[in-house]
C-alpha cells in the first residue's frame, strides 16, 4: 500500500489494514492551510472495487463536509470510484481539490454553502476560525479519544467507535446501536421471559400459589372449627 510507504502519518486500528487514521494537512494558499485533521478510513471487503469510507474526526467548516459527523460528499469517492485509484490519491488529490474548490450547490453543510455564496471573504474567515479552534495538531491527536473512552465505559473495552464519522457514524450509532440495544434488549427480554423469566417468574408464581393454597386450607379449617363450635353451642341450647 503506497499510503503506508508515504510521508503521511498512518495509524492502524487494532493492527488491521482495513481500518486506520491518517493525518491530513490543509492545502497551501487556502483558508485551510494551517489545519490538521485526523481522517478515519475504513476499507470494505470489496475494496478496491468498492470505495473506502472516509470522514473527518475533528471539525471542519466546509460546504461538502458534514460538521457533526465528518462525512464527505465527494463524487469520486461516493459514486465514480475506480479500482485504478490508490488510497494515497485521496490525500494528495481528492481532498485537497475538495477544500480548494467546494461545491455549494450540493451541500452537506448548508450554513457554509450559503455563506460561501453570499460572502466568500466571511466564509474564508470562518474557515480560519474553525482551523484555530478545532484543527491544531493537538486537536487532531485528541480527535475521537473522548468517544473511545465513552465507548469503553459503555460496552467494555470496545476498540473504538466504528465509523463514527462519514457513513460509519450511521452504522455505528444507527444499526450498531440499534442492533446492540434494540435486538439485544429484545433477546434479553425473551431470555427473561423464557429462561430467567420462567425460573424467576414461574418459580415465584408457583411458590405464591402454594402459599395461597395453604392459606385457603387454613381458612377452611378455621371455618370448620367455627362451625363445630356453633354446633356445640346449639347442642347445649337444645339441652
């Protein structure tokens, strides 16, 4: 893989070649020039015939990049990807061109698109302010760390949020969360009903039924005793 042999800072996730982070520097002579971003890359099983999933881990202000999820709207990645492309092309050509020549007509960030069309100078200033606040080398290093810690606390040593950005954010927090908390909860419910439920609910119900039967017997015996006493009293009255 040419990307690993290049000067780019590449960090593998769990030593897997199919998922990694790349440090990406903004292109020169643009408002993004001083920025550093951590890009999450995940390769599908069909790669290189199917395009990789990429996303920005730290914030960026750009019409074609979702500010919250970091997903990227780029035809060459999403629609016109070719197995002839190399991963290094994404960082040497595709992303730099996207930052240099945004397309406000097809936005993921409506505010950035509107500002670019209305006032390009104000757009450039806001881009630079985002770079200063969210795209320093330290920001890039720390991007995603808080989410990993939260994930570890919630699911116990889960490696890191899978596809937290880009298309993966939907898979991680959408299907993954739904399958984990949805189907898992449903199975847990079935387990409680059928397995643990029968052991606890039916067992507890049987014990309660037994206690109720004993109480009914006691009440019956008590009633019979009272009737016997009344017969004795009636007998004495007859005498």
